[in-house]
């Protein structure tokens, strides 16, 4: 799975001009299931993100996680994280999981975060969404569960 994590002051996601998820301080997680991902990929990624120390402590050092701060997460499915632009100018998405697998793994990821006591809001899988956020820092982290070649 691939995830792009952004530390935010606030964020919301809208579908058809209706807010379907909103958070205050916390994380926006754009997530994409890749072809070959399995259920065994989900829980470790959720735990790693929930424990990721990217929030400042009293000394201004990044020593606190979203769990430590009591923050929330907004999880948005984003298959375009699978874009392959090595050939030509049009991105290819053949490395993304099939839609049914992508949805199942996305929902499993959301549940895994909830099981860790992280408050979770979500977008709508497969919908055309507008994500509004105030990036805090900015702090943006890229994660990919695939083993490097």
C-alpha cells in the first residue's frame, strides 16, 4: 500500500458540495492499495502511521504521534498514488489494485486505525472528492509498504 501523510491543523472532504468528513488537528492520509497487496499489509501500515512521531513536544521536537496528541485522521482513497509516469506523459495506473480489492483494503485500513483508538473520518471510495486542508509545518511523509528492489 502507498500512503501520503500530511500533518494538518484541520481538514475536510466534500462530495457533491457536501462535507462528509472533517477533522481538527491531526493527519490527512491519502491511501492507495496496490496490485498484490493483501490484508497482512493493512495493520502494520496503520500501526506505523498511528505511532509516527511527527507532532511537536514541549521542546519543539517531533516526538509525539497522533495517538499521543489525541488528534484525528481523515483517510481518503487515492488510486492516483499508483501513477506510473516512466513512459510518456499520460500516467498509467495498472499497478493499482483492482477496484474491489482496493475498496476492501481501504476499508480494512480505516478499521485498523479505529481499532488503535484513533478517531477516523473518511472520504468516499471511488467518488470525485474535494479535499480541503491546512498543512501544518508543512509536514508531509510518503510511505510505501513494498520492499525496495
